[in-house]
C-alpha cells in the first residue's frame, strides 16, 4: 500500500536552517465604507438642490424591488446646476466597478461608493456628454442592452488549424450551451485555466467569440475583468492578482456573470446609507 501523500506539519517536519519563508504579500489595508464628505465650499443653495435631487432618487430607489420586472430607478442629472452637480459628484464618489460600452452606443459608467448606485454617462459620436443620469440596479441596463443588441445567437464560424488541442471541444460545448439555454438559466462556466491550450487554441477561441462592446473591471485585492462577446449570453471573466497576473480565466454562458452584479444585500445596504447621507446633508453646519 502506497503512503498517502499528506503534507506533514509540526515540530521537526521542516528542514533545519534559517531559510526565509517566502509567501506572497497580502494587502494590509481593506477598503471600508466611509460617509463621503460634502465639499467645504459648497453654497447653501447648491447643497439644498443636491440634497433634494438625491432625496427624489432615494424615494424611487426605496419603492423599487430588484428582479420584479419594473424599470430601475433613475435620476436625470442634466438639469442640475453645475454647483449642485459638483456636490452630487463629491458625495457619491467612486466605487470599485467601472464599465465602458463602445460601438454604436457609447457609455462611461462608474459605480458610486454606494454599491449598485451607478453614474451613467452617454456619449455622442464625438465623445461629448449626451446624457447623464444616476441609476440603482444590479448592473446598469444600458450595458446589458448594448451587449444584447451586438450579440448573435450563435458562435462565429471558425476553422481549426493543425496546432489546436482543446479548442474544437470547447467551441462545441459553448455552442451547444448557447443554442439550448433560456433566459434565467444557471450559468455554465468553462474554466480555461484547467485546460492545456496552445497559441492556436487561443486564436480559435478569439475568432469564435469576438470581443463585444461591454467591458467591466472590478478593483479589489486584485482585478476582475468581465467582457461581453459577440455570441449571445457568452462572457469572458478573468481574475488577476495584485501583480496583474492572471489567476483564473473563464468563459461564462449566462445572462450576466454573477461577479458583475450588485447583490440584493448590497442594494439594501446602499439604500440605508444613502438615506443617512441625505439626512446628514440636511443637518445645520
């Protein structure tokens, strides 16, 4: 009977000497929520206008239930005076997730410090601001709609050169999942990290799944990048460590990857914190 290869630990289990134990550095600081600061130079009129706008948004946010089919609450910011808009900018801050949408529809989207509360800026063909709004949602509707409109109901046709290894099986598997899935089905995840892939394999996958118009990045201890493809409901999800080395590379067949969604608990927490912010903005200085 072969010995079971369990690692041995404890006194005497390690080689003698003063060798340094080399481990990857772990981040010492973890971001925690802090109530944003109101600009010190903000006038009373600008502060009142910003507070009133956020209160209207919060009322719609409080009446909305994620996933019930109703439109996500939005607040058009185009009508705010520049001074009031500056206050809104300052108190919302920037959260961990940023989204870019290219192609025929162009958007620049930034999550605020309140998870699931997004600043959505629509751009015209010259890159100028065409529309500007605040939205509460698991993921902004503009990004999902752009990804859906650009996608086809099947993978692109590809040829398999002599150097391919696993690409034919992967393309067949993903194509079958796209053909048979319905909206709301659980995610089908293909972990490319587990497969030996040749350069030809990678090229075939890139041709079968051309990059779509939506790119998301979430910053934390490392980065997570989520990219739409031109195949319906197929996303590329890649995780990077703090040194920007890829540690997990996946293809997900799903409405939208879970990692890109603000959780219901986050939305509920943001609703409470936003109410606290609005109350705090109304306190006498």
